[in-house]
C-alpha cells in the first residue's frame, strides 16, 4: 500500500478548526500584551515620594521590555499559525518540508504550525 501523499479534506478541516482556535487565543493574548505595554504606569505610584520613583522607573522599564519580548514572540506565533492556514487551504498542510512524508496527527495537534516531522527535527540537531 502506498504512503498517503496528503491529509484528507476531513483531516484538513479538523486541523483548520484547531488552528483557528489557537489563533483566536493567541490574538487575544497579543492584544492583552499590547495593552500592558501601552498602559504605562497604572500602579498608582505617580504621587509617591520621589525617592521611590527612580527605582520604580527602572522596574517598569524592565517589565515593559519583558512584555515587549513576549508580544514579539506572540506575533511570530500568530504569523506562523496564519501561514499554517494557507497551507491548509493549499492542501499542503502536514507534509514535512524535509522528508516529504506526512507529519503525525498528534504532532500537528500539539504544534499546529510545525513544518517538520519529529524525525526531521531530531536529525536537525545531530
């Protein structure tokens, strides 16, 4: 029996639903992170003693930087999910870009934006 060359339309529909759920969640998280960045100083410390302001400013800057990094990673994740949706529409979703074989359903469910099978990923680090 020949190996399957691609997933069925039913499988692709299931994967698309999973991707859309993860995309919605990721976009909600991204919006929250952006709100945290834009919010500025909402801790109510504007009227505290000036001795504490410089300490608070450093802490706030560090926190904003961390949130900015999280937002950047979240945006990359969103981009990867959107690219995965394009592959679903093109019916190329789930095909390993290294081996050309189908990526396992379990892996696609866990990491829906992946483009490599476990075997290809393991060989990448040898």
